[in-house]
């Protein structure tokens, strides 16, 4: 289990931003070689990122977002990624299982470590439509696919849907991506909130993403980390209930039972599974000494 409440995106060519990462409480950091870096700066950004990650590791996961294959930069990005040893590589604008398979083949040909995972940006109409088939790549032997990240800025641009408060016309697509991810056991990260100065709007969108079932949110500014960690963290009442369910199923008289009575409520084994996951997540948060 991984904590992915706060996933901060940082331009790989910004030395000041890179230097600050070690002091931040983000669960994961995306080192961006794609949209955040101008074409003429990509070589410099690649070299700086390899140097940085060779000497400095974030407290959480390190993910490198590479460029699309059509850009001509993707293979050199992958070479740099192997040298930098991230936890995962994030593929932008994934539209079909073939996009995943191409990188899997490259990993195999270049002896990438088995621990290296893949994340996929779902940010185009074809990506949303094909999300279930893309997610299935995570269920195949050696699939490596671990997580979906939604990119609404590109999706809005491609569809013409405006950036309205509440994301009214985008919610069906967000739920479609979430369902595809969950169907194949993947995590799902909600899209960025562009105005980092609007703390109330950001908090509302975090709550919306949490209520839709997302694991966390992609961030564009360190000021958003604490709210994302809080919102996608663990409610104490929910944790207390989880411990009560775990304790109840552990009683001798309930051994082997699929359904029990807990304070007048029927509780099934599926609730026990959920309780165990919640308790495990709480333990990880406690070990990191980050407030839920």
C-alpha cells in the first residue's frame, strides 16, 4: 500500500523547486520533463534531474513524467529515468494499451529493474474512452501499470468543456476513469486545481475528489500539500469504526463467520477487508509522522 494523497508536480529544470522538495510533506513528487519544460531546456532538465535524484530522494515516491513518443524526446527521457532510479515513470496522454506496451517493451530490452512502475495520464477523449482497456494492462504479467492520473486541462482543451466550479460536466468522465482504475486494482489521482491562491476552491475540489473515490490529488504548488493530505487522509471516526470491526471479527465466537452483528448492524467480511486497508493506511501515515 502506498500513500498518494498529495502528488506534487515539479518542473525538472527548476533548481529552486528541486531543492525544496526534501522539506515537503508530499506523498509523491512528479518530476516533470514534459509540459513544464520548454523544448530547448529538455536536455538541461534531464541532466539536472539525474544529478538531483542521485543525491536527493524525496520522502515519498519519485515519479518522472516523460514526453510523448511523437515528440522525439521519450527515449532519451527513459534513458535518463533509468539513470535517476525513480519509483515510477508517468506516461502522458495515454490513449491505448499500445502506449503502455511500447514502454514495457523498452523496459524489457533495456533491463529496467522489476520494481520500476508505470503511471498513466488519462487526459484525452480517447484516453477516457479506452480507460478500461488501458487499466487492464496492470493485470497482465509484468504489466507494471500502477496508477492513473487524470489530466483535465488537456481534456477540457480537446472537448471544449469550460472550467466551471464543481466540474459539473466533467464528473461523468472522472467517474469513468475511476471505475476503470478500480476494476483493475489501480490507484487513481484527481487532476490539478489551477489557482493555487484559491484555498477554498481547492479544498472543495479535494473533498469532491475524495467523495468520488480518488486516492489523492495532483498538485501544482507546495501550498496545496497540507490540505490534500488532510482531505485524503483518514477521519478519526472512520478509523475507530475500522478498529471496532477488526476487533469484532477477531473474537473467538466469530471465527470463520462471514457476517456478524456489531452494535445492531450487520457487518460482512468485505467490511473487514476495507477496515484492514484503512488501518494499514493509518499505520503508514503514523510512521511518516504526517497528520491524516
